[in-house]
C-alpha cells in the first residue's frame, strides 16, 4: 500500500491511497506550462536549480556568483529548518521545490517541501523492510533526481520509483531487488541514478538464483548476472538495456561528451566501467578495488576533458586515466603505487572537485586521520593538506569551497592550490533556550555525511536528524 499526503493552499490535509492528484502548491499551480514542465513555485529567479546528486552538472560546483564571502560568528542567516528521520542523503531542488528521501518506522518517504520556506507540499510513502547488516541506520542513502515533471527515488532496499513531481502520484515503479536478483550489498543501495536523454541509468548489480542464499556480507561468493548497470526508459520504466556482471558500488553514474560521442562511467564494486550510454555498449573495464572483503568504492568519478579520475580509501588510492575517444581503451596517466603508503588521495564517500588544474577533496578512511587535501590533477602531486577537520564534503561556488565536516562544522575556504586558507567557520545552533542553564541545540550533528547543495542563493546542509536552509545572498 502506498500513501500520499498533500497540504492544500488553505492548510487542509489531503490523504489518498494509490493513484491521486493533488495541487502543486498555492502560487501559480495552474499556470500554463509545457507538456512536461513543472509549474514554478519559486520567487527567487537568479541562480540555478540543483536537480540531481552533486548538482546540475554532477560535479558539486555551482555557477552562482555574488554570494556572501564573510559570515557572522553564528553562521549565515537561517531561512528554515526541518527535522529528519532515518536517512543519509540530502535533497534536490527544482522550480521552488525541495525533495528529500527519508524513512520513518517501516515507511520510506519522499517529501516535497517548498524550497524557500520549508512548507510541506506533499509526501509519498511505501513500506520498506531494509535492515542494515552493520549497525548503520536503515534509511535511504540516495538523493532523489528531478527531470522535467518527474522525480525519481531509489530506496535502500532497491525500490525504484518515478513520481509526478507536482503531486507525488506514482507514474511507474520497479522492485530491482526482485526483478534482477540483487543480493544485499554491505550498506544497501547507495548509488543515485542519473537521467541521460530519454534514459534513467541505474546501478543495480543483480545476481543469478544460485547467489541468493549466500550468507550476509559474503559478496566474495556472489557473481553477477549482467545487470550491473540497467538503463530504464525514463517515462515508462521499461528496460532499454543492461550490461556488466559487476556488483553495485556506492558511486553514481557520471556522463560526459568526449570526442564525438557520449560516455558514461560507473565506479562499481570491482572497478571503473566505461560504456556508451546511448546503446549500452561496453568500452572498457579498469579493475580498481581494495583487497579487504568489506571495502567499497563510493566516490564518483571526476571527468575533465578526456580524463577520468577515480579514488577510494581502503587500499589502492587514486588513478587518472585518459580515454581514447576514437577507439575502445584508455591510457593510465598516473596511479598510486600499490605498496606506497603515501597515496595522492584516498576519498571515502565524498567526491573531490576539480578546479583550474587541481583537485580538492577529503582524503582518509577514518575521522581521526582524514585531511582536506589539494593535489595537482595531471601528476597527483600534493600541494597542501589540512588535518583536524574530520572527514567532510565540498561544494564549490565563485572561487570558494563550502566544506561541511562530518561533525557538523561548516567552513568557507578559498579555492587556491597555494595553501589552505580559511575564510569563515561556524557551528550552527538553534535559538537561545528560555532557561539560561540549558545549552543551545546544535543543529547539525554527526554524521553529517551529505555534501552541501546550493540553489538560488540558498545553501542546504544536513546532519544526522535535521536539514537547515541558510541564506547566502547578499543584501
């Protein structure tokens, strides 16, 4: 049974089961729009939306300018905040709406809130029985994805939904675990899909029937069945193609134009898979993973020109490849030495950011040994590193990095290869309590593992149980 809850213009609650139609919001909900265009609820019209994981270009970089480069001691002004239940990912934003994938009890939930006010517009839920084998929370790991008037949500148990972005009505859904025989990965499903043309490209990693009874966590005994990557028709949910016996990792697909054609790169469990996303034809596979059974690849590939960077934190570290656009194959530009403990960069869940010939990212497997690091793209040469910030994630905007540590501390850092240059730092807290003896509530608590997102001058950050919207626009 699925449930959709919507809030009407006069505050009335609308509850419906199965197929429903709800108003998109209170402002211009019925304005004339294109056939697949989402009615716009936004009042801010400078800047850009943030419709998918790591932003409009999939690189965690914003094109916005003119934002505040100094912060008050308490941090930027808070526009709104909302509590969260169980989840790890952050939301996405399009046309005045913020979408968040979350879990409450035995329900996975897709929330739609007004991106500027936090007002609830609708909520869709479905039952889930996902249980983490390693003691992490049982909530979703992925961010939603918005394309035109549709929002896609990929739950930790493997349910893939396509919903109407204005109402939450189900357009189609696929139980990937059942359809493709997915054996539960270490931490469930955690690779956010992407839209490529008329396709939705999803990291699935299914297995044949004889792998279904393998003991939990024994992925070394699990083989693939050709559904490592599956492309669905984005409007119908029909399978267009599937390829590779690779099992799923936690990095999302990345697409780019190299030479005269489109490429897609997926950092799967066993290494980098490169293929033609239009036809589903494999170009090459580059093995890259650590030997320990419980190691994972979780950092998205970074594509610059005809070069692709991958990194992990459990062993081999990083490598830079140059793609051969006119033929299948690649050349290794550089790679970390297997027996050298000093790796160029070892990213964990965060994806590093390329800027003007240098790569910036959090390197290190554990909180205590993590460093924010800058390396030269073409050589892997370290330029600088800064310890003591815990593991963290970056967002680039207008010559600055916004860095969110897993401890919830927010920093503004100048994007320069010369040195680590801190511009601002804050630890967000709630309003002062009524009793002077009571401490102020820390808004972002561990684990703050989701990278910040930015849309129309508003910065969105989340910790363990809360999402906070901050205003970075200048007066």
